[in-house]
C-alpha cells in the first residue's frame, strides 16, 4: 500500500542524483574501458563481452528488483543500489589497477572484470525500478508522464556529464574518474538515507504477481524492447557507417560520431525536460516520437554527409525524448499502485533487452548491407506507431495516489 507522502525537494534531488551518477558511470566506462582493456591484454570482443554480460544481469534481475520495491518499499531497494554502485565501482576500479600493474592479464583479467561487472549489474539494477515506483507513488495520473520524464532527463544529464568527468579528471590519472564515481555514489547513499522517505508499506504477501505478458503491458514493453534495440543498433553501427560512406580515417570518424552522439543526448535531455514541465498526454507524445524517430533514421540513410548526420540525430533525439517517457507513463498508468515497482522493473528489463540484442543484430545486418540496419529501424518504428494508433485504449486508472 502507498503511504501519502509530500515529496521534498531534497528527496527528489537524492533520487535523481543517484540516477545521474549511474548514467555517468556507464558513459565514462565506455570512454575509458576500451584502451584500458587493451592494455590488460583483452581483445575487442572481450571488452564488449564484459559490458554485454552486465547488461544480461540487468535484464534478468530488473523484474525481481521491481517486485522487491513493491513488497519491501522503494527506500531500501534504492539505498542498496546506491551502496552497490559505490562499492562495485570501487572494486572494478581496483581490478583495473591490478591489470595496469601487470598482476592480472589476459583471460584472468576478463574473468575477474566480468565477475565484478556482473555483481555491479545485480546490485544496482534496483535503482531505476525503485525510483520509478517512488515517482509513481508521489504523482497524480496527470503528473505521471512528467515525473517519468524526470527519470529520463536524469539519465540524459549523466550521459552528458560522464565524458566531461573523464576529460576533467583523467589528467590526474586514468582511473581517477572511476574512483570519483564510487565515492560520489557512497555520498548519495548517505544523502538518500537521510532525505528519502518511504512511500510504501511493507506488504510481504499482498503485492500481486505481475507478468510481462499482461495484456495491459504487452504493447508498451514490446515497444520499449524495439526502441532500445533500434537505438543500440544505430549507435553500434554509426561509426562503421560514417567511416564507410565518408572514406574517413579513424580520427575523423571518431570526431564525427562523437559530435552526433553528443547532439543526440543533448536533444533527448532537452526534450525530456520539456515533457517533465509540460506533462503532456503520453499517448500523443509516443505516436509523434515514433514518427520523428523513423524520420530521423531515414534522413541518416539518405544524407550520410556530416550536416545530414547531425540533423538526423537531432530529429532522432527529439523523437526518442518523447517516446521513452511516453512509454514509461503509459506502462505506469496501466497498472495499480501495488504493481508500480513491478512494472518499473519490467520497463528496465525491456530497455536492457534491447541493448543486449541491438548491437549484435545491427552489426550482423550491416555486414550484409550497410543500409539494412537503418531500413529495419525505420520499419520497426513505423510499425510500432501504427500499432499504437490502432489500439487507442484508455490510459488506465493510474491508481497510485498523489
């Protein structure tokens, strides 16, 4: 059962800072882990394997953590995730230190780093479902989509700040940014311990068991898998596409891809901030966002020069900035208060599932023909838009109290 709580600014700050820090750690690791892994004797596929196996852990455990937050409360799940973020990041960084010192190399480095990263995935996965459940508990149905957009905006801020932190602190040592993430996570744990109130009464047996195949959720969860499959597929193949269509060297390719992905993140963030402030209908922004996403992808396929690449990513960022909070809002509004954590767990699992499948599918299709991943993305996004237009069902009771 939800506890009527007036959310304080400090409580929201603690919640959102934790999500910002999680995203910072992810994007920072993308920037640092490749060259560090090579120094430890890891191949490119080993480096990717460490990240992918952590994503599998997130995919498998997100629903369980979501249900835990329904049964035991949002606060303990979020606190555990912040403690896990701090401790596992510091542990992972110490293993990187051991590799750089030559104490652990090659296959043993791969095994230990994978183990550390999987433990990270198992421990921090509860943060997003707990945060989404907390937002659902403390918002009205009319405010729900705007509240969920705050979560997306927090991840967007983190995605932007992660590489900035790497740039600012790596001069003091390549691993200093990762140490900073670990320490800041423990500081946020302390802040959340003091400031974050519980919004659920612990009900060990009362929360209903939710299925991802529940008719209320199937379309939203399936669309989330497809959307994140499309995003991860496009991100994974963009460097190949830019280099092959432009005949560029590695340095020029990295520069162009970096500009495009940074613009994508900035536009997504700005769009989600506007959604959080305006609180529009989730149905409307979802349909509009899917169409803009397909249009941006089509522009990328038809105009592979840098102006077209940047414009396409701006359009794609706008579309995805509408789609993600729209889907999160619809999923939350479709279920009762006792199911908010569970549905947030399934949402997180759907996102992770898309990221597990997308890179493999995208690179496989690209090997057949460089335009194939983009044609598939356009087709899938338009199909999802058509399905949501066709259904037009009511937005649910949204019984989580304000």
